[in-house]
């Protein structure tokens, strides 16, 4: 099965949620599932850490 996990990290919002999602992704992957993370390229993100273990698609940032 394929799973997509949408999560962001930055200097302002932190990284805790990403780490919790990576734990979930690890269990999914151990059970032969494919996991892709979807994340914005915010300042201070940890996308390089995500890319070491999982597929990552960067979502463009739109000005609000």
C-alpha cells in the first residue's frame, strides 16, 4: 500500500511532529508499505533528515 504523510518543520513550528510521523512511517515501511513525505521548504526545516530514509516531495510555498 502507498502512504503519503503531509508534515512541515521550521524554526517557528519545530520538528516534533516530523519525528512522530517518521516513527509511524518506519512501522509502515517495516510492513512493506511505501511511504512518501510531502513537506514545504520552510526556513529551518529538517527535510534533509527525511530524505535520508524516505521519499520526499517538496510542496511550493504560497504567500498568504
